[in-house]
C-alpha cells in the first residue's frame, strides 16, 4: 500500500530524515516509534505532502507520490489525521467534520456524506452530543477524537496518525487505540501511526519501526519488538530497576 | 434636529460603503495576515468600469461587468502576493500591495484619464420628488436606500457564505489553521486567491454604489481604501461584524462632527484618523474585541 525508499527530507537546513525506508501492507497497522526529535512527524509530513522530500521514492497505491500536493494525496485516499490542536477551533464540531469530507463533497451526493457523518457519530457518540459546540471548547481527548473522527469522512484507504495519544490520560489513550484498531478492522483502513507512547502503539500495531535521529534503527513485528531488551529498557521502562541496582 | 437627522442619514450611507471595504480588508487579512492596500483600487476599478460602460449600456449589464472586472484585478493582485508568500515577510507583502495599488491607479489614469465620469443614480433621474423620502425631517434619496440595502444584502450573503457553505468553511479553516486545512485536502493557495477575488468583488460593488449620482475618478480609491482600512482596524482586523459596525460608526461620526465643530466640515476626513488613533490607544484589538483568556 505504501512504500518509502531511502527518503531524505530537510527541515530547514537540518537533515531530519537521513534516508528511511519502510513499507505498509494493505489492512495493516504499522507503528513508527522513537524519541522526541527522531523525525517521526517529519516522516509523516513527508508522506502526506506537507513537506517535500529531497530525494528518495514514496509509492502509494502503486503510484509515485513524492512531492505531490496534499490535496492530490487526499483525493488518492491518503489522509493524515490532524493533531487535535490543528482543528479549526472557532468552528463547530459539525463544521470540522464536514471539512473532513471537503475533497469528495463535489463528487459525492449530500446523502452519502450525511450517512458517513452518522457512521462517525456511531463511532464517537460524544461528537454527536457536542456537534454544535465549537471545537476549541472541547477537552484535549475530545479534540483528538474529533480529529480522528474527521478522517473517515474523507473515505481514506490509508490513515496517517500523528501522536494520537499526545496529552491524553492513560484511559483515553486506551480508548483511542481501541477505536483505531476498530477503524482498521471494520473499514479495512490501512494505518501508519507515529507514537511516543511505545507501549500503547505496540499493543495495537502489527509491525513497527524504531526511528532514531532520522534513521530506522530497528524494525520487526510488534511482539518481537516488545520482547526486545533494548526496546524494553529504552521505551517500556522494564529492567530499569535492575539497571539502577 | 433636521440637520442632525440629515447628517445621520448621509453618515450611515457613507458608513455602509466603509463597512463593505472593511470586509474586504478583513477577508484578505484573515487568510494571509496581509493588509491589502490595493483594496481601495478595487473600489475604483469597479466604479470606473461601471462609469465607462454606463455611457453605452444599462446598469443591469454595467454593474455585473464592473464586479467581474474588480474580481479579475483582485485575482491578479492575489497571484502577485501568493507567489512570494512563503519566502517573503508579511511586511514586504504589504508593501507589495502598496505597489500594486499605485500600479493599478497609474494604469487606470493612463486608460481613462484624469477627469471624473458621471455615474447616474441606480433608479430615477435626478433629485425628482418621486425619488425622495422624508423621514424625521431628513431627506432620504433613493440612492441612499440602495446603498443601505446593498450593504445589508452583502453582509448577509458574506455571513452565510462563511457559515454555511463548504467553501466558506474551508476559507475559515485556512485562516484559522493553514496546516490543518491542508491536511483535509484544502488547497490553501486557491483559497487565498479566492479571498482576493471576494474582497475585490465586494470593493467593486462598493465602488459602483458609492459613485452613483456622483463622479467616478481614478483617484477615488485611496481615500475610500483608507477609510475602509480605518473601519477594519477599528473593528479588529479579521473581525467582520466589528468592521461593519466600525464602518457605519465612522461614517456617522464623520458626518456629525460638523454639528459639534462647524469648522471641521473641510476636515471631516481627518475625523476618521483621529478616532482611529484614540481607539488604538485605548483598545488596540478593536472596539468589538473579546477579552482574550490569559494563559
């Protein structure tokens, strides 16, 4: 579904991605984990066309997409979920959701868009309760849900998720990932999720890549990685006690 | 009393024009953070095109063509701002619009000359008794009713556009958060061009409306643009309702100032700027600014 081959991206003058390669198969949930500043978000922004790669290939759904504009990619079915704070804060929940269907509104009938809206409300009942409220007045968790709920409105083939757990309480994180897994299962959506919360990400992903300073330093299935002592020490906080002693 | 209501009426009519121009400033500012000093020239282009056409065709043709001409000029200015948008600072873009405004005015003078061109009233001939209403001692011309009616229609249309249409929502989303807007697939550049086209279209409407019964001149843009700018800043840039309120208020104050200081009649233009200075000193975010939460 998605394949990156030695992609290099500069963020200003800084080489943020130093040639990363990864692939995501259809229907898979793949996680990209790693510490702050590893280039996780840069990787997502490069895939979604917000940043243009300096070199390397990005193939989505069989066609070369490196350097394509974001609106073209959304048309192709590759949608990056906005962070909660990138919603239109002054706009109502309903307005934000309808913006999710922006690219297809010209082609699709209103009734289809409306039935999609009902599906989103079924997935996120809280959004229906808050539909007239402006997005800025929602709690952090609700904003993340709105951002996530907006994505199915575009009928994506593949979702790119940028730190869905950021700033959320542990219980809400759990719920978020449950919904993401559900999206993947029910709608058949392929998911690439970037996450600092390694534990939560590995619990839902099938495979994962570990990114450090712009390079993929490790990859494997989620269960392999969560057993890896290096990962356990650095990200999962296991064995920390022995180390100190 | 009679003088008061008369001045009030003409003040409201003038203020409506300022309000329309102010909306134009706010639309572009919201999308780009750029104060578009070519806004006044959009007004002039609308007025001049209408004036030239009205010599040959009826208002029903001249008015829409004038709006289209304004939109076209707006699109060109929008492109000029858009191309260097990412590399240039906002200040250089503002200066670019000043340059564009001088260029537009210069070209207009080249094509249409210096002399004013008569624009007839929308309806009725001259100050015929049939075209005048008496209200509270004031004489209200049909044209003044047109001005107010057109302004109200435009304000409602703009409001509905931003609130209820998908394109309007998309434009708001771009203004609120360009990255977020891009991610749902909104072409931000296209929205910026659209904001220039809308602002220019509104400006052209204001231009045709304000010059009916008067003369349209190539130099009329600067003064109207500055008044509209004052109104937009007074209302809080990017705040549409604030700009509209401030525009009408500005027109009224400008008109009534003669009652208080009769010698001001020649300097009523200065009133706008005095008000602007005072308000900016006291409430820098505009008269309708909501209190911002302290983080």
